């Protein structure tokens, strides 16, 4: 089995390809992946919606290439396609700006580079169709755009290795997420993972954050023990020495906290992923806003993906029930799911976001920043639940900066 194919999309470096219509974006994707993944046509505008392709570029590792519509598209539908493409900047770690050798650079390219600079996204210029044998003013274009340009041919594969080297050099140094738990444990440590099996649990498998945490424990030479909450006390008694860390699903946080000795570090999968995929300090600060909610306050519960909801769903049932109990009255809830948050965030008093297991760190950070710009506190499921149960302080002991944020320091 190829591990690269099973690498979750949210853990891959996201590289977006932008350029005018028919400059060769789809051809470049096919050349980089060495597969016919994207439809190539002489007709401008073949790519209408952004398309995501998973692949690997060594030594960067697993990446996602995003094929977008032409930034020079016209008409009412063309405007909407361009807007949809530019929305992809919010989840892009790196941009490849594809430039037609015959057309050169102009307002479209300058505008795209400026937008990337405003979002602090590195840009590499890719001058396509090098096989035409035409001399171009590459150095002049570089000076004008103030970015590095690479001359390539998707047909002959000229320049592809140079482009890969530029991608490696330009990739943000912090794009690789920190270890999920690896920096909290040492080789030989016992780590107990508590996985409740209820109606929401998928049949025959574990959910992605649980699997990724187990793998991270093993990658760092520690021992992973997996149990349901009902058997946790028995597991703890059966270990030859106390575990270094207990990680639990947020939904059984209170029960697990009662069983786990105070001398053992305790946290949740959701809190780990708040750090792994976002900014734990900001999300902890968001939890403090729960105190300011009053009956009637408007709350947005946001999920990054769509899934089949169970009878006792965490986002539509459990969290609203717990939050209203904490506030002491009914709240006005709205729900969103999918690729972006609602545009009018300022009307909410709080955003409670899912654990972000299906999106990358870049996109989650963008969502946090978007909420902050709208003046709305944001917290994720696990942090919010731990706060409302009164055990967030204990769950943040492994993370001193976040603990200071909770205490208002």
C-alpha cells in the first residue's frame, strides 16, 4: 500500500496554480504528476471550478495541487469563476503563477501577485510553452513582478526539475504541522487513547484524528494503548507504570478526568488538533467568551466538512444543549458546513468550530483570522466542551502559553 495515497488532504502542502485562460495550467499539473489528471483543451475556459489533485513532490512530501479557472475569464459567469478561484488563496500555502511565453505579463499577473503578497503567500512564476523555442524577456518580467520565474515545457518536460527545486525553496518553512503529541512524549512512554464507541462512532473504523494520533505516538517510539472510556480504569490499573499522557474524545472528557490520576497529563484529540491545525491560544481565548453569552445571543456552529448526522450529533445536539445549560437560557444557533464561513460574521457573539481534521492548517488559520477581523471570538469543539465542563485548565497543563491565555495573563 502506498502511504502517500492515504495521507489526509488536510496534512498536505496546498499549491494553487493561477494564470490566464489557456496558459497551460492543466498541462502543467499533468506534467508534474506524470498523469493525465486534468483535462487539457485548446478551448479557453475548460477549467471552470477549482479542482484539487493530491500528489507528492519529494522531498516536500504529500501536496495538493489546485487547478483554477483563468483569472482573465469574462462575462457574468466568468466573474463568478474568477471569484471562486481567488477564494482558493485562502487555503493555499504556495502559488504557481503560470505565464504564457507568447503573451507575457500584464495587469492580471500584477494583480494576482499583489493579492498573494497581501496574504503573505509565496509566488513562483512559471513561464509555459518553452518548447516553442521563442526568446522571452524572462529577466525583465522577473524585475517587473519581483518574483522568481522558471521557464518550463509541459510537452517536453523541460524545466520541471528546476520548478520542483523552486517549490522546495519557496515552500513556507512553517507549513509542516507540529507533531500532534510527539513533543509531549519520549520513546518508551505509555500513551492511553480513549475512544468511545457510541452511535456517532463509524462502524468498523476509527475517525481520522484518532488514527493520526496513534500514528504520531508510534512515530515517536512511544506505546499507544487504545480503550473505550468504560475500560479506562481497568487499563490504567493494568499498566506497569503510569502513562505519560491520556488523550480522550471530548464527549467523554468529564468521565475520563474523574478516572485519570491528577499526576497524569490529560488532554483531548480536539485540543491537540486545535494546536496541530490552528492556533490553540486564540481558540482558548475564544472559550472565555462563553462567559459573556446571554439568552438570545446568536452563535454559529461551523464544520469544515459535511457528514451524515446522527441522532445525538455533537454539533447540532450535544454542544447546543451543553451551551444553553451553561448560559442558562435559549440561544439562537446557526450552522454552516463546507468550504467557507458565512460572510456576515459580525452578527454572531461566538463561533464554535469543529476540530478541522479535514482541512489544512492554512485554511483553519484563515478562518480564525477572518473571525478575528469580524470581531467575533472563535473556539473549537473540544476546547469549548472542556471549558464548559470546568476541566479546560487541567487539559491545558501540557500547553503553558494556552494555559496563560485561559487565565488572562
